[in-house]
C-alpha cells in the first residue's frame, strides 16, 4: 500500500486485497469525452493497473466545458494522446494504452477479450450495441452510460446480467445529440463518476452488484431513480446486428441512406443510394444475399433494417460510418 491509495485501502470493502485486485485489473474505456473524462480520472486515481482507451476524435474548443481533463493547448490534439499525457501526470504507475481508432465490430472482439470490464463512454448507438454484443458473447461485464441536456442513465450489463438489447431492444425514431440539444458539464461528470464507481464495485466484487441495475439522473427536477433488470429476457433474435465498414464485401447489397450532401462518397463503390422513405418501393433482393444498411450513426439504418425485415427474410445488418470517409 502507498500513501496515494491509503484513504481507500482503509475501507473494509477495499483493503489490501481489493487494492491488489485493482492494480491487476484491465479496463477497456471506449470514448474519451464528457463521460470518459471522469471515468478515466477516477479509475486512474483508484490505481487500476491498465486502461485501454479507444477514441478517434481530437480535442475541440466546444469540448472543454464538459471535459476538464483537457486544456486549451490541447485543442486539435487526439483525445487519447492528450488524455494519456494528463493521466500520466496523475499517476504514472497506471498504464494507459491509447488507441486512436473507431471502435466497431471489426476490433470489438479482441479489445473485449483483453479486458476484465468494459465501459461504454461513447454515447453512440452503434458503439453501445456493438460493445454490449461483444461483452455478452465474451461473458464480460459492461457499464454503459448516456447523457443529454439535463438527464441521463448509467447501467451495468452483461457479465451474468442481461445485455443492453434486453433492456433497450428498440431505438427511438429520432434522437437529438449533445450537438443539437446541448448538455451541462456536471451532468456528464456525475454520470461518468457513477460509471467509475460501478466499475470499481464490479472489480472489487462488492455486493449488491451494480450489474443488472440502471440508475437514472434528471437534474431538471432533481430526481435520481432507477430499477433492477436482472430477469430481463434476451431477445430471441437480436437484430439488427452491426458490422464495421471494413466488413462490407462486394457480394453485399449495400444501401447508403445518406444523401450526397451528407456523404459525397457512397459507403462502397457499389452501394445503392436510397432515401429511407423510398425503401418501401425497393424491389426485394434474392433471399441468399446480405443487405447492409449504411448511415452516419446507425439510427436510420436500424429502423430501415427493421422495416425491411417485415417483408424480407434474408440477412440484414447495419453499418455506422460516423465522420469517417468511406
């Protein structure tokens, strides 16, 4: 034990044995933004041994009000690099592996296999469901959170508890983002701190477990709520499944739901550009072909896949391109 961790080691729930567990722990953190910043600070502060951080973005000036790990001088730098540098100043004994890349179904299995627990701090539909699917398959626990405006939630999934799909099997028709609806820094800070506490509780084996628990926060009227979902059934047919853009093949029928003004280059060279409303009149393909619905976040693709499933039995998957170029 060192003086650095003396105030937590003195807790009967931690002790020297618990601290040794934390030092040996391998944590995957996807997202280095408003949720990821408090998660990273508190996990490093607790002495977690190794953190693999995945994020493709750079620091922007509009990030700074809710991501206080970064400084004005970090604007334009990759978030993972700026975060690793700041966290090394907090505790150089913690290993932070910085991966500036998209988290998607292509790299998800290996990243999840190499961790003891995963934390979803990306607040992105495609990432959340891809990470949940990978954690469910690998039997690894997942702590996922989402924040918008003055409210949000944190939940403990998989690792013996139901998955995100079991609790939230459907996506909303439309979903505002922090870019369009805004968010206050303390809201994401609070939710990220709860994420970190859930992760530490799982690593320490504390009871009751946060796995199978959803916590909600709404500071508009100062409500904290939640519920347990230990018995939520997994979907019999968990669809649609996400694939990475790199996993789209020439044999697939790729449908790009984005307009030319949104994505000047289509998802693939052979992709069909079809607006979501026009899919109702699209001639159905042979049942032995795979259809890939493509959009920016996965939301339009998700609903397009659901609609096509009602009239076509073949394989349908979705791909979220984010801001990357096809």
